[in-house]
């Protein structure tokens, strides 16, 4: 099932399922984690589309594609490289990525990522049962201020990863039954229409089962935990000259079987 989250005409947050007839949406009843049911009630766009999940935690994995590690001049890690993005980073499809001005950054970068959404409490998962804990998948942009991440962050990545709007998610959540192998998906980024990333999730150093096994070891992953699984090569930092995001840009993340997540770029008000 493909699930979207949106504001209805009364301003209430509801779930829906695209029915592909002129963009129509069938409203769903229930809860994302205990089950959604079809209602037969059809609504028409335009809709106020929201990120498909309201995360309880956002866990990121760095340097998880071999070609990206190479372009970054980094060694292939022995264990997954974990960082956190704070919840204020969440941004909805179509809403602007805001370039920070209070703590200015001239080096804001895009990163297309497959996002995994945990659907039930998970601790000490094994590689064999790790996929059983996944509710579904969506597209993410792990926006990163490289100057604050690498030069001014004291060796920690969180400052550069956690400005407002630095984690767009969407456009929909695709339930796990529709993507039996998350490590066989084409993934890419278009910046102002130019293809800047175009690769496949099969290049992950640590695949999705390995990540869940690692992240849940002696640690509880709650329903609603979002795991960003890393980005392939082609980030703006590695371009020559570097290609940083600027006001007026438009970034689209596209993942096979999930769809396209598009956000404009603007200065923080």
C-alpha cells in the first residue's frame, strides 16, 4: 500500500491512499502502526501534503555507499557510522529547505537517501528477522551544512545535520510488503533538473538488515523511528567546483517504487 498524510479541508491530519484517477485520494481510517482501513471516501487535490510519518527519532548513517566513501576520501567503515538528526529537521513535500542565516552556512548540501520506518518495537533484531520490524519506506533528503558538520562542529555531525527543515520526507510511505528487497532500488537526485546523483541501493556497505541489527543491538527502536540509510556518490561537496544549495534552487529526490520528493530552497526568514 502507498500511504500519504495530509491536511483535509477542516485542517485535520488524515491518511490516504492515491487511487491514480486524476490524482484522487481515498481516505484511510485507523492508525499507521496498528492498521489502516479503506473508507471508500474519495477526495480530490489540491491537498496540503505532509511528510508521511511524524518521527519519534531520526537516525542517520554516514558513509554507507562505497562510491560515496571513495569520493569523500574516507576509509570504508568497520561499523555503521551513526548520527542523529533532531526532530525539528522534518520538512514536508513541496515545502522549502531553509538555508540557515542565524548560524549562516555557505555549504549546504543535498543527499538522497532511502528512509526506513520502524513499525513495531525492536530490540536485538537479527539479520534474519530485521525486515519484520519495518513498516515501510519513503524518500529522504539528508540536508547537511558541510561547514558546520565538518569544520565547526567539534568533530560531531549533529550541528550541521540538524537545522530546521533539513530532513524532507515523502512523498508517500510504501509498505514493506511492496518492497521485499530494499537493496535493489534505483536512487537519485535532480538539482534544478540536472541529474547529480544516479545510483542503486545495492551499493550500500551495510544493507538494511545489517543496519537494523546494528542499531537495535542493546537499544530499543520505537515505532516511528526513521532510519536514513546513507547517500550515494554525487553530493555537491564532491563536485568540482562544489555545488552548494542556494535560494531559488529546486531539489528532487527520486527512488524506484517510492516516487519523487521535491523541495524548493529558500533563505531562513
